């Protein structure tokens, strides 16, 4: 057999082994998360062959043309990146930023703008970093991009005169919004956020993407995680919305489709349960990932307008009320036991004094009974004082638990217990 045939067989075998180990994972990473050329993720319909995306795109373009007189081009610098957007100034004193997901530009965001205009918001649509006209090459799923959102919000507040800024994020845009609102330097004028299809962590979402592509989940998933960590510093398995949502202090409206294959409905409930901020979770019966509105436009826009018209009260108000109610009930029930003992002790002492006044101190039983009644009186008073002290202590602990610091302490203790449990298992 010719040596060239053996060489070809060897190369074929080499690539058969190499493909699942290197070629496929690197292909997934660079296709999904890297702007490999300037013509990628530009201002155009991302999937013209998809009927729903095409309809969303053209509906959004119609909206932009309708309100074109209110639009002006804007840009900011976030670190070394020059970012571009369009600002629709309707004359209100608050604004919403529409944050699109991966592969989409500001043209896609037009589609989500109308409920905010109707609710009294100016609207900013943006090209995320590495999308449209904005600089950038790598997508870090909000890990770095959330700094861009805070910079856009600063422009809206400082330069455009908006007193409040609302965020609306779709898919990765929701992660981006959450990272911005949980940043240590998040300003007070950030009002809150609306999320659609927010994942728990991208590692989990990517798992379902890879399965859908009918590619080997491992080592692809592990290697994509490695590429992300290497190029962006972001660990898609150990960081993400589910690791940060407990820090959220601003109100959140979560919109979730029951047909979402990448951000599962059950996991949306997990995010909701971990959130301690004012919150609302609304499920929709139909809609693929990021396709809720096209399947239920009236309901989608309605819940946003209703939420904007009736902003939620601070979460701590409800917590304090519960603490006070249970504290008062505990004091009443606890002190009642001490008061009953106090009453019987006083009656016992009175009866003993009456007996002694009438018959003299001639009975050992009377003397013992009186001493027991005095002891009961002392114990009852001590119990009442203890109940009051416990009540005050309970209020103090409850108020601390309702605070962010208290919650963080609780989360750290639970995390430590989980680590110990895993160690013993």
C-alpha cells in the first residue's frame, strides 16, 4: 500500500480524535461568543429565515420610523470601548435602556420599546459591546459589559436630565442588567429591571444549546468554559445571575415562557425564590426563548405598563411588618403565662396573710404555701422581664435579617454548611 494512503489514514484518524477534543469546542466558542469579523453581529435582521424574528424586526423598524422625529444618535466611552446607541426623547423625566441578547443590535431593541413610551419613559436602544457599531470583540455575558450599562445610565441621568433609569434585558441582556444593578457602585437613580428569559448561569444554558446542536456535551462544555475563563476572566459555571440575584435591591419584573428550552421555567422560579428585592414573576404559555412578546403582545406590554405605573414598595417594609407582628404575638403569648403565674402567686400570698391574720402563724403548711407563693411571684416577674427582653432581641435580630448585611451573612452560613455537607459526602 502506498505511503500516501497510510498518511491519509493517519490524518483521518488524527482529526477524528481531534475534532471532539479541540475543533468542535473551539468552534462553538468562537461562533457563539466572539466577533471574529467586523461584518458579524451588524445592524440587520439576525435570522431572516425565522418568521417570528423577521416579524419582530420589521415591527420594531416600523416603531422607529413612527417616532423618528424624537430620535438622535448618541455615543459614550466605557473604558477603551466606543459604544453607540439611539436615544428617543419623548420629553419624560425617566428613561429605559433596552439591552438585547447575543447577536442582536439596537435595531432588534426597537421591538421592545413601545410599552416604555406608553408608560412615560424615554427610550435608549444600544449596540452592546462587540455588536453593531460598538467596539469590542469578546462577549463576556455581562461580566464586563455591565460597566457599559452603568456608563449609559450615567449619560441618561447627567446629560439627558432623567431622574430614573429602568433596564429591560432579554436573555444575556437580562444577565447584563442584573450585573449592573448588583454592582457595588450602582447609583440610586437606577430604578429597577425587567428580565425576559434570564438564565441561572450560562454554563447551564450552553448545555442545552450544545445538546440542540447534537454535539458532544463533554468535553465541549468544559472547554468553552476554559476559553471564557482564559479570554475574559469569567467563569460561566461559578458566576451568573443565580449567584448574584440575592444582592439585588431594586425591583425586578421577571417574564418567563413555559416553552423556553434554554432558560427553563423551573429555574426562573429558583431565581425568583433567591431574590429578596421587590419582585414579580409572570409566566407565559407560549413563546420560544426571547420570543414571548410576539406570542402574547398585549399581555407582555400590559404587565410592563402596569409595573411602571405602580412601582413596588421596598422589600424591607414587608419584612419589618412581619417581624413586628410575630414579635408582638410572641410577647403576648409568652407574657400571658408569666401573668397567670403572677396572679396566682398574689392570690396565694393574700390567702396566706388572711389565714395568719385570722388564726395566727400556727400552720407549717401555711408558711410553706406562702413561701411558695412568694417564690412564684418572683419567678413570674422574672419570666415577664425575660419575655420582654426576648421580644426586644427578636425585633433586633429580625430587622438585621431583613437587611442586606443580614441576608449576606445568612447566605454565607448556608454556603458554608453546603460545603461541609459535600465534604462529608
